[in-house]
C-alpha cells in the first residue's frame, strides 16, 4: 500500500493506492475516453450519446467502469477510516455541492446507497421529519392511515425524530385520536380536522402545522418502504430542495399479483417521473404528491395551488419550482408501495389522468403540449397513441430504477403493450367525456 498526493483546484488530495492501482486508473481512463468520444460525436456530427451507446454497446462499458470505481471508492473509505487519515479540504467543499438541475456535481463521498442516518432531534427540540398524511383517500375507501403509520414505524431512521401530522375530516380526527392514543414512539402524532378540504388543501394545512426541517408528503393509500426516510435525508444532505421517489404497486386482493405485472402497471402510471440519469442522480420528470419531500421553507414558500381542486396542482407546482431554479432530484431508494386494484386503476386513476391532461393543455401548462388542442376531435385518440409509444422507453427507465434486469424488461414488453392500451384507452375515453360534459368530469375527478 502506498500514498500519493495530487493537486486539484488548488487543493491537495490524499489517495490510497492498493497493490494493483492500474485497474482503477484503467477504469477511470476508459470511462473518460468513452464520454469524450460521445461528446465529440454529439457536437461535431450531431450523433446523440444514448443512441451511440445502444448501437456500439459502450453504455455497458461505462456502467461497468463506474460501478467498479464506486466500489473501489467505498473500499478505500473503509480502509481509510481505521487509520484516521485526514480528508482534504476539497472533499469537504464537495460535500456541500448542490445537485444537478443545474448547478453542480454530486459529492463522491455521499451516495444514495449509503442511506445516511439523520441526526435525530435537533438541539432546539424540533424533529428532523414532519410526515403529513392526508385523509382524503381514506375517506374514499382507498387505503388506511393505520397501514401508513405501520410503514413509518418500520423506517431505518430514529423514529423519535419523526413527527406525524394526520389531516382529514372531524370524524377521521376522532377515529385517529382513539386509534393512535397510545403510540409514543414518534416525536409526536397530531391530528387536524379540516372538513370540506380537498386533497391539496389538506397537504397545505399539514405543511403549515409542520415543525420539522423536512416535510414529507404521503397519502393514506401508500406504505413507505423501510429505507424511504433515510433516502430523503440523504437527498437533503447533498443539497436538494425537493426529493421525489419511486412508487410501486401492491395488491390488496386475496389473489396475489406477480411483481412484474404490478411494476408494468406502475411504470405506466408513475414512470413519467423517472428522467434521464445524470451521474448518480436521476433527473425528475415530475413528482408524485404521495411520495415527495421538501425542505420546510421551500414548501411553505411554494404551497400547492388550490384553485384547481383535486387535479392539476402537482404539475403546476412542479413547473413553478423549476422556473424558480430550485433543485430537485429523483431518489430511487425513496420508495412507497401504493394500493392497487384493476378496477380502480382503469376506472378511476387513468380516467382522472385523461381529464387532467385535457385540462392542463387549456391552462397552458408546459408539462403537456398545448398544440394538440388544434386537433379538435382527434386530440384524445392521437394523445393515446403518443402515450402508448412513449410507454416503452418509460418502462425501461422505470424498471431499471426499481431493479429489473434486461431479461425481465424484455419479457414484460407484450404485457406492457396490453396494459398500456387499456390505461391510455381509459384516458382517451375520459378526454372525450370531458369534451362532452366538462362539469360532470370535474365532479368525477374530485371523487377519484
């Protein structure tokens, strides 16, 4: 073992080399060379890097070398720790660097895979997390607050650093007060009554009551997976203003459904949020308000718009945050499981999606193309075809994020096509119904 030092941006770094340093150097140079080739071809000849990777297999080379480098870095960290070697000041500066969406690279010393533990209760007596659980879906017989609370109790972070805020009707508040009266493991559980408030109003009310550094938004029909809050904490520690997560489906029926089938359905419903990879980050293509976290000040300064009722507010808020230059990230380890039934999925969820797409176009949202309005009666049918075509690359991004290999991804394509036609067909019917009777579809969306 030997020690080398090199200079970077005026700082000196200490690097530990093992017996065969050539592997690390070769993997580093290989990855850099591939990236340089892609950059030159992209700029000089107009060839897009993802397309180049697909045809010459260089994507796998890059992934392999990056994984090797990541594994070697973790190994070196374990070796350095017992010897208490000093880290250079450049490394400390990198730790505070902000995520993409614009501003800078992620620190090599902080990775999503580590699941960094939060510090627990602050010195001023405030919790690290405030988890806002709305009761809107429970009031529609979609899930239960009890399942959501059980999921929160399974988290790998210190439970006494988690404040839970349940917001619903007066009847729900009375039920929750009895149900969770003896629960003392959290920092605290508070219940708020807000009769007549719709979905996004409940979230805003919960956020206003929150006292934690991080506000986490979940619904009563989702169950956070054990590493969810730790992943959120990791996102915030490396500079994100908001952190979106991956949502998967779980079956509530007596007959269990295969994971592949549920993930195919999940990719169609939720996969749009999985954007392109940017190093160890994934750029969010949007977010889901049942699996979302904000720095407290960010959400309080940018509440959900309430004038659109149950629909559209999430997309509008996402666009507003990007316009302000705030940094968002999709953390693949920030996961929740969402209740699923075929009847609800086709008859309510995607029917509401069809209404939302139609309305967002009329509101001038940048999330959807407004030019489709000019197609008049062809708009719903062509929108369906466009979505079906995009569900295939969306499936590959989503399935890669949740951990499916290439064999499972390809094997699922026939099932994906069937499910995509069904879901997008439901959206198409809802768009035509909105054209015929907008008021009736608006009332339907509030109940879905």
